[in-house]
């Protein structure tokens, strides 16, 4: 979000250009508003004449005629107001269309995580507030002109009493507009920051409690609550000036008219003129000023904030963690999308390592045990690393640290020489999670989502062939085939996400169990495709032994007993790795469950559920989320566990 002078300075000239381009609509709006001016003129002038020329002179028929004229003015004013709404719609809807176009361009092509909110909420706020501001400001101008003209017609002395406080009140209100807009913007930013934090914290309360991070989360959220409270108080204190402006410009003239009534009557102002002046102030000027202060003061500030967000002065890129988010289906993640900066990745110096971690330690709370502790790792460009380890040991945490989604407690992480998390490091990596992000649209739109420019069809087809997406591409009718995420299997969604990442410019690919829904042959094909990318580096969180065998190096994570080497080296040197390898090895047909190796389960239970498993009702799923247990009918042969359903 840009709130500086550059954004503000660019907003008003563009607003003026927008209005000048629709001068015909403005002329039509002014013509119909003249009827409202006539109504404002008659609302005080007609009663004054009815009193002075009619009722006070014993001519009630004249008084009634003038009251009838006032009623006719109300009818004409209502007719003009109805026509005004049509003119306002002709002015407002083009603005909405332009803002929607900008939001779609930024959301789809520039990976703006706020695009959905901008399209569904902020654009509607802009349209509604702009329409309200046009109505309020137009009404005040034409009402004031009619009322002041009427005061002058009745008695010029009346202007000396009414005009100075009215001008002072309007001037005070105008002086508060810019500071009020700044405070409104600070409050909205604080409110959105708190909402984003609560949206991230609430779904993970169980994990926060389990990792001992309650105090840290409470402190972080508390700071955001305090910031919003401070902004709200500042906004409220400054809002007192609006009340003062309303009292000065709308209510003080009433007091002055009553206080100076004897003096006015002695200087030739008639009783009817004095009554007309009170009608002008109470029935026209005060309501119009009230609407202006509350409408322009609140809605005007909000409109300025929203327009600066939807239509920045210059094309901007949103970097950092927020740039990795997208509108998504329920239950899906979008970490397979890189930061916007990745779309224009600069050439990489050949001498830089693709990834380096130095003394990296991370924990999910200040008092929680570290998930990763003093980890050192260096990967040259073009390397292929498999990360293995027991479930819950920190493999996904490691990829999140490298991707910049988490920050280490201590230590440094560099992606092609750039510290993570930074926009430069974000631009060098693409993270594909287990739950693949796919949106409704054409297949080509899904696959080219991480590219700044259209992807040539030949390149798209080559990537699909390399990753193994071609059968699905043909089944959907080619690149322009429509994608319905709900109609795709989990494996098909993973193939789309993998091909999208393959087409991206990010040299470092992080596959966090991104092939878990593919069969072994499809998984091998996808991993080979990423490993063969020119200058590409691949890190795979493995869930099959075949992934570890294919990798150049294997990182065995087991708390502080981390081991690193080739598959064969770790089989010889790491007992824990040998245990995992044994757990990955399928049980031959016809054989009952047995320990994988000497270090296997002493009860002879397989690490992977399969036919013949001796279920006890609480068997933990191998390599699944911590705490997940087998349920009836979960075995591959469809049978229930022993003593169950």
C-alpha cells in the first residue's frame, strides 16, 4: 500500500482527468441540480412573502398562494433529484468498470493477494462512496447557492449574520480533510493487519498450543490490537473538529439570527424576512452542511484510501510474505506461487551456491524445543537433494524457511546469495506444497500463472510433456480447455501445479511432498523433469525411498542427529536412515508383517499400513501428519482393522 505524497499527488490529477472526460455528464448533472437550487430558494423566500405580503396584511389568499409556490418548489426539486440519480449513475459506473479492470490486471497478472478483496469489497466501497460524495457535495453547493441568493433577496443584512459563521465552519471542515484521511488510512491498515493475523492464528490454535507458542502469538496479536486501538482513538479525537465545524457553520447562525433580531428589525428587515432566514438556515443550510461534514468527512477519507490502493500512482510490486498468497479454494494452499519479483528474475551469478544455511535454528515458540537446531547446509547450483525423516521432524518447516514463509530464530539462509526472507530470495524459489493450488479457468491460464508474459504454446506443451501432464491436457481439450478444480483428482491438481512451477523462472524448486498423490512412475517423471531444468536446483521432501535413491544427496533429519550424504553412504552410516529405508520397502506378497531391519519395531509391525497389518485401533500413519491414526477401511485392501467395524 502506498500512502505517500507520490500516491496522493497522482490521485487528484487522475480524478480531474476522469471528470473532464465526462463533462457532458457533469453538465447534465448541473442542469437537473438547478431545480434543487430553485427549491432551496423558495423554501425561505416563499414563506417570507406569504407572511409579509399576505397574512400580516390581512390577505390570506396571497399568503396561501405563496405557500403553494413553496410546495410547487418541493415537487420540482424532487423531480430534479430523481433525474440527478440517473446522471450520477452515468458518472459512477465507468469509474467502477475502470477499477475492476485494474484490480483484475493486478490480481491475475501481478499476483496481488488482495485482488479478491479488492474486487468484491473495495471496488464496491469506492463506487458507493463516490456516488454518495457526488450527491452530498452537489447538494451542498446548489442548496447553499439557492439559500444565499434567497437571503440576499430578502435583505442583504441577513448575509452579514449568516455568511461569516457558515464560511468559517466550511473552512474549518476543509482544513481537517487531509489529516482525517491520513488517520482513516492508518486505522484501516491497522484493522486489516489485525484481521489478517487473526485469520492466520485462529485455524492453527491447536498447533500453537502444542508447540508452546501461546505467549508469542498473544504478544504479537496484542501489539496489533493496541495499534488499532491507538489509531481508533486518534481518529475519534480528530473527529471532534467535525462537530465543531458543524456547530460553527450550521448552528451558530441560528443563534446569531435570534440574538440580532431586534437590531435587524430596527434596520429594515421584516418579520417575514427574518422568518425566511431562519427557514433557510434550519431547513437548507444546516442539513446540507451536516450531510457534507459526515459524508465527505468519513466517506471522502475512505474513498481516498481505497482509490490509492486500487489505482496506485505507478505500477507497484507487492513483495514479502504477502505476495505468495492467492484467492483459493477452501482447504487449499498456494505456496506454489512465487513472489511477484520472481517474474522478472535477473541472471544468476555462476559462482553463487543455490542454497546455503548457516547455523539455522527454528522453534515455533520462545519456550518450545527447536524443530531445527544449528543446521548447516550448502547446495551448489544444479544439485538434487532429497529430505527425509520421521513425520513431524521438521521437513516442511525446512522448506518453509528456505521459501521465506518462516524466519529462523538465529542463523542465515541464502538463496543464490540473497538472504531469505527478502524479495530477491523470493524471486529465486518456487514452493510446491502437498495441496496443489488450481483455480477455475483455462488450463493455459493455470499453467502460465507464474509468468509475467504469455507463454508460447510450444513451451507450454514441452513442459507438460516433461512433467507428465500431456494425458490430462488432451483429456481437457488442449491448453484452452476449462479447468474445474472440484472435478480433478488430487494427483491431477498436483500435475498442474508441478507444470506451472516448471514453467516459472525460479531456479530453485522446493517440492514439499508435491508428488504424494502420484504413482511412483509419474513421480519419477516429474522429479526428472525438474532435475533436468538448465541451471535448476531441486529440493524434494521425499515420501518414497525411490525419491531418495534418485537424488544426488540425501538430508536425513532426526533432531540433532541430522545426517547428510548419498543414499548408499547413509545406508552404511545412519541407523535411523536404514530404519526408514526398511519402513519404505514393500512387504513381499504372502508375507506377514515383520520388522524392517534390526532396528525395526520390536512387535513386528510394518511402518506402512497394508494388508495383514495387526491393527490395534491407534496405529499412527507413517509419514502422515502428527497424531493422525488409522481408521476403519483405511487399509489398502479395504478391510477394517482388527476388532473394528
